[in-house]
C-alpha cells in the first residue's frame, strides 16, 4: 500500500493513502498516526479522514494532523 507522509511548516503533518478501499486507507492512516505517536511525536488529529476522487479512477485518503513540540 502506497502511503505518503508530509511534514509541513508550522508542525503540521499530512498523510495520503493512494491505494485500497476507503476503509483500508482509513485504517492505514490511523495506524501511521498511531505509530508516530508511539515513537514519541506529539501528534493531534485535525478533522476527519477524507476521501478524494480524481476523474473517477484515482482515490486517495487524506488526514491532517498537528504536531505539538
């Protein structure tokens, strides 16, 4: 499963999952965020996991999070 994690300015993190069903991608996203927390990164979820479709063929799941240091 392809997962992309971006550390953004201001302590924000974005997680994108570009494969699988929405349910699979949502579970993978939550797993990644839990792993970041387990490694000591103070990650706080912002909003809900979102699903986006491009041209009806590409689906990705996005989750925004803030990292408080």
